């Protein structure tokens, strides 16, 4: 296991020296995950954070470090800190020997706006080394001790406090309480108001009862509190329990080994009333499990940790709104075991998102919390620039933005204003942060060196969500030709995507006039003995008015207009607006044989067109 401050499950041992602040796609992990170091601890500003972070409505984070600071304890006494998502770090408090110190648990941001936490040691001199305290600290850093443990009411609180429906705070102590009139190692559950009024709700006893709750409690939808004991139960593998605000405790499940041992974290609840949690040992390899539990206590094992991957999960799981579970393991297989971050989708298998390398952190004992930016944040007890632990951010690369449609007129005049409508879709399984889609004018279907016409904002898109927008754009005064309107999703690279190669979609745009011809025959199958009427329609399929032109009709032996061909007719064609047409006809008696009838628009090159390669309409006929 790990070293501790008092022979318990708490604390970590070992120092790993590393440098650097960014890891992208470590070997053996799911592709596309980015882990960034937001802050490295250096002893003076704190060291070895054991717990996760709390977050306020503005997106700022709050946490504790077990060691470090400027207190005069051995290894210093620990700190309270705040951190912005951008990495702005402020130390709010240094613990000292004359008060509580060694805060192992994370902080609770209560409904009154203040932060509440515990220290695992310090406080009363009547308790050797101190049994710990409960404190309140404002976000400005003013700390007040609300309760000092003396042993009979509990000792060594290590789990995060939780706020009940009554506004009081509830917590656990790993040891303490009474058993047979002596100070016990079994632990307690307590209630404390924000003003410091303390009540002991439950004192754990001898086996087969649960013993030693190192985790905090979780408030469930039924108003009761749920938690775990790391030891005890019929097989001494730990328990899951439910306790009401009046202290009525019910054991829901006892771990026996194959289903897990030593649950070190409280279970979390999903909207359907199911609970999810982890054990630090047990399972097929005795390296821990992830389980699902019914409200009645029936447990199903979802994952067995093995030496080949991450193992030894300590803290609570995080469930996102899509039902995916995220968590950490303190260790992993391999020559250097720095720990992992993992994900389990609903009904799916566990995937290792990231394997820590030391420079980006080592030995994460804390779980994860979601930031306002949609990324996940956590701490490691070791690693980082000073080997004292880090706060890190997990950028979940689960989005994939793609332009699915581009709608615009088929043609336009140079300098005209047109409307381009794009549909930008998130094809990834996760949320895409706000981004921008750009509209470009290009001479080909490949983006690069092109003219930017417009950029429009795309809001946050959930998985499979689509943002559609009609954008008015002014074309530059370019020469007539065939161009492409290219819509590019995430044009500024604001969203980390599973694929960056499918962000563009192109649509053809004809700029300037473009004349084409069609032909019709009456009768459809001409003969050499009957006159045939050949109708020729000249059409402007471009986006600008075509000036006056000439259309000619030829009979040719080789599908090309050249010497020896017979001109059957010629018509002047008036100026044609976009989509404008002019129909002309000639009645002739065709000779017997096989040859081509060719209609040629703009026969004297009077019009500068977008395309000069589509001016011939050729029909092969065999006339009996």
C-alpha cells in the first residue's frame, strides 16, 4: 500500500523527479487526450495534495496540500490554495503546529459561500499528535477552527465534508470513538453546523461491523448520506452504508474479495438512483474494482483492475451528464508507475485516457472535477517540476466538428453579395466548445491561400448537435471563372478534435456569365427523305448577364468544328441575364450517313465567360 501519517491508509510515499508541463498522447492511452499542468507545487506554496478540488460559480478552484507552506511542522504543515483555470495561483492559508495541520481532505464550498474542511492532525494536546480539526475558511483566506477532535468524538478526519439538506455539514473520522470504554480505531460519523455545534451520529464498533471510514459521505437523492468503511464487514473487506440525518445506519453491502476489497471512496449516484464506486483492492487480480450498486445494495462489478493497466483507485468517480465515468489510479503497470486517468462509458469497457510520466504529475490519489470550460481538473500527490505534486487539466478531445452542407447560388456576378448557408455539426461523442466557421472563396477545392469572405460564431455543440447559419458575403471583383465556396469548421483551431482532416466542405460557384446550348429534333429520328427541325436553345447558366452573342449550328464528321464542316444555321443571341434563354430553330433535310450535329454558343467569342470549355453541344446521328 502507501505510507501514512499515523499508520492508516492515508498519505503517499516516494519522490519522483521530473520536468516539463505538457503531455500529449502518451504510449498506451486513448488517442487525442491532452493533459496540461496548470500548477506545480514547490513546498513553499504547498506539497503533496491528496484530495481533489472544489469549484465556485466563477470557475475558480480551491484545494489543500497535506504538506508544504511555511508552518514549522516536519515537512511543513500544509496549505489552502485557490487557482484560476488559467493557472493563477494564490496561497490562502498556511497551517501551523498550534492549530490543525496536515489537511488530507478536500474542501467543501458550502451554500453560505465559505469553504469548509478538516485537518487530519493537530488540535487538542490531549490527543497525542493531535486528533484533527474542522475549520471554516473564507475565500479571502480568513480561517476559523470550528471543532477540535479529542479522540472519543473521533480522530484523523480524512474525507471531504458534505452539506446535508438541513444546511449542516456531515463528515467521518478514520479512527476514534468509543469501544468498550476505550479509544477505538473504528472511526465515527459526525454532524457539525456552520457555527460549530458538533454532534456525534455514529461510532463504528467491532467486526462484523464496518470499520475505518477514510472517505467522506455523499448526499443522495433520498436525502440520506452514503459512505464506505475501508475495513470491517463479514469478510473484513469493507462495507457500503447508508445513514440518515438522525444517525440511523444501515449496511448495504459487504465486500468479500472477488467483488472488491477496501472501498476507499464514497459511491456516487446517477439520476436513476444507481450508485457507482471503486475499491482499492480485490477483484480478479486483487488490484481493485469498479462497481455498480442498486439502492438495495446489490453489487455488479464493472471492471477488474490488473497489473497491465492502472490500478489502486482511491477517490470518488466523476460522472458526466452523458453517463460516462472518469477516475484515477495511483499506480500502473510498467517500469515506472506514475498512475493513470481512465474513462468508462455507459455499458462500455474501461479505457486508459492518460498515463502519467512524472513531469506531468505522479501518483494521483484524488478524483476529478469538471470545470466550467468542460475540461476535467485534478491533482497528483507527486511529480511536476519540483516533484511536489501538480494541478492538471484533462482536455477531453471528444468533439469532431464537420461542415455537412453548404448552400449558395449556383452563380454570381463579380463583386455581388450572396447568401451562403452552412450546417456545422459535432460528430464527436463529446461536447464541442464554442468555435467559428469561416467561408472562403477558392480557385480549387483545397483550402490554402484563399480569400476569406466571412466568419461566423458557432455555439457550444453537444454530441450530434448542428448549428446552421445563413451568412451574407460580398464577393471580390474577380475575373469570370469557376470558383469554390469552402466552409471551414473550427477555423481558428479553438476545439481539440478527434479528426482535423474533415473540417471543410466545398460548393461550386460560377462567377460571371456562362453560355451553354441544348438541341432537340423533330422528328426525334431524322431521315434523309423528310425535313427535320433542329431547335437550339442558348442558356446563360452563369451568375452574371451575358452580352449579345452568336450561336451557330454545324454538321461535322469528327465531333470537331473545322475545315470541311457544314454550317447549317447562325443566329444572333440577345443579352441574357442569369438563367435567361433564347430558342432558335432551323428546318433542313439531312443527308444519309453518320455524323455529328454541333451547336456552338458564343461562336465569335463576344462574351468573356466563366468557362470557355462548355460552348459546344454535340449530338451523334445516324440518318437512314
